[in-house]
């Protein structure tokens, strides 16, 4: 019985998909954070440039 449980691979695919999903979500959150920071910096630069030229 113990050997059968050890070699049973049912459910393994679900765990693999869950781990893959966690990795994808972590990468997406990291990219979103990085891009959000860069976009905010660019928008701030444009705002400062426009404020400097309009006065």
C-alpha cells in the first residue's frame, strides 16, 4: 500500500499548474510595479517640462 501511494502521480499535474500560475502571477506583479514606476516618472517629467515652458 505504501509503495502504491509513493508511485501514485494523480494530482501531480494540478500541483504543477498551480506552481506555474504562482510564478506567472509573481512575474506579472513585478512587471506591473516596474512599469508603473517608470510611467509615473515619465509623466512627472512631461508635467515638469510643460510647466516650465508655459510660464
